[in-house]
């Protein structure tokens, strides 16, 4: 007996979601292990220099990739017709051409900056290693976007999220085991090599999925660069929102404080995995319920999701708040006990975030991604403003407070906006009527 189409689609969606979650968990675990190895091997000061340089590299890489991770995903998905192969090859090749041109511009700008300003933080070796890493990060991310657009949803993540950090971890561990010292510039160069391998694997997968063309693949970098520019604005806002604390700290604070901040953020970000499983489960359901105009069930789903998120994070957050210093000393080394206070603030903010944390997802699933982007920009403005005001006075605490308040402000704004348009409170504190409970 054949399965109904809707049931078949739901089972495939659930299977893909579980696979995506597995890849995400594995990626976070590898990155966390990599942070532990580097934090212990480099020490707080040099680890701080590494984290600061990596923050700038990731930020500039977003500019270099010019929004193509998202633009390629969309363009590959909607391209069809008799000349699909030729058009897809044209889009991908044009995107890579833009990335190459932007990389060349960054090389020139970075060289001029080093020549005019002088030795940057960590010296010219760090600058050179960062400049080498930037285009390879952009290349790998852009290819991953193309793979997702081609329908390779799970395997698209493997080169960038598993192979790249996995090879970095294996190479660094091997060097340490062989007795070599690995300064921060060499770490970045090893990561650049891993990114090149991951990008090459992803590119071969993309060309194989697209198929062989007739050899006529014209390049139109200006046209496709213009098409992808709106995606750059959103991606730039998101990465700057994430890295602004490290960048502002790097301007005012000593190297070891950057290392403490990186460790605290890495541990707190690990808690997001506990929320990720909830988000991928509720996202399609929100869209389905909103499409059928069943607003009471949309509210009920989101209220219960927020309450579940709070309950899931409560015990891990309490453990980190109470035993944070001991855990940091055990995992990262006794030098990182100073990261306990910023970690406590981040964890407390993360727990408060769970009360409204799925608001942005809800807004996007209800067909208002532009408003979600607007509130992301609000988060960035609050984050930057507070960081510039508080970091010179409070140091590490100032950067953490800015990050927490910015994130809560943006999501609270979204929750209030949804309350305005739906007349329903979607936060964990929302009151669900008796009729909605029984439907």
C-alpha cells in the first residue's frame, strides 16, 4: 500500500532534519575540541591573538564571499529549463570569479594597511596568515551554499562543517604529538590548508551534481554580484553582531583577556545545540500552521517551545554558573579560570534568551524575513553602541553585557512585533486559553 504523499514528505523532512542535526552536533563538538587543544597549547595571550585575528578573518571573509552562500543556494534551486546545466555552471563560475576578485582586493588592502599602519596585533606573520585564510573561508562557504541549492542538503555541510575543522584538529594534534610547537600564525595556515581541501571536495561535488555542459560557460560576475548583494547585507550584519565584542575588546584590552572572552563565548555557544533540535522541529510546523491561518496553534506551539527550551537549558546553565571556575580549569586549564565571570553573565543571558529565543525564527516562517532582518540590524546597533560605551570601562564584562543586552533587545522587539500583528504572546510567559489547550 502506497504512503500518502504528505506522510512521505513529512518522513523525508524528519529524516533530513535529524541528519542535519547530527552534522551540526558533530561540527560543534569538533570545534569545541579544537578550541580546547588550542587554548591549552597556545596559552591565554597567544590564544587571544589567534581569536582576534580569526574574528577579523571571518568578518572580512563575509565581504569576500559577497552573499553568495545564500544567493547560490537560491539561484541553484530555482534554475531550470532545457539549459539548466549551462546556467548553473555560469552562476557558480561567476560567483567564484567574484570571490577571486574580492580576494585580490583584500590582499592589496591588507598589504597597504600593514605598510601604512605598521605591525598589527600578533605581527606581520599573523596578518599574512589571516589574509591567506580569508579567501579560502569564503570559497568553502560559497561552494557549500551551491550544494544546498542543488538539493544536497546534508552532504553540503560535510566539507565546510566537518572536513575543514576536522582536518585542522587532526593536523594540530599530530604536530603537538610529534613534539612541534605551533605558534598562532601556523595554526591559521593549517586551517587555511584544511579550508582549501574542504572547498575542493565541495566544488567537485557541485560540478558533479550540476553535470557536464557543452563547454560554453560564459562568466557574468557583475550581474551575479549585483544579484547577491542583498544577501551580503544580511550576512554581514549577522557576523558583525557575533564578532563585534572580540573586535572592540581587541582595541582596548590585553591579549589574555581576548583568550578569556573566546573561551567563555565558545562554552556558552555550546548551549545553542540544545535549542537547535527544537528549532528545526518547529520551523516547518510554524509555516504550515500560519499558512492555514491557525493562529491559536501557532501561539501554542511557540509558547510550549520556549518553555521547553528554558527547561532544557536550566540545569546546564545552573551547573556552569555554580561550578564554572572548576570546569574551566579542568577542561581548558587553570589559566582560564578568569573566564568564569564572563561565562556566568553569558549563561544567565542565554537562559533569559530561551524565553523569547524562537521569535526570529517564527517571524521568518510567517513570511516576514525582511522584518527579521530589521530586528537583526537593531541587535547590531545596540551591541555596537554598548560595546563602545562599556568595554573601555568594564573590559570583559562590558563586552559580555553588550552582547547579551543586544541579543535580548532584538528578540524582545520581535516578540512584541508578533504580539502586535497576531494579538498573541508567543514568549514562554504567554497565556494560552483553555480552548487552545484542547485543540
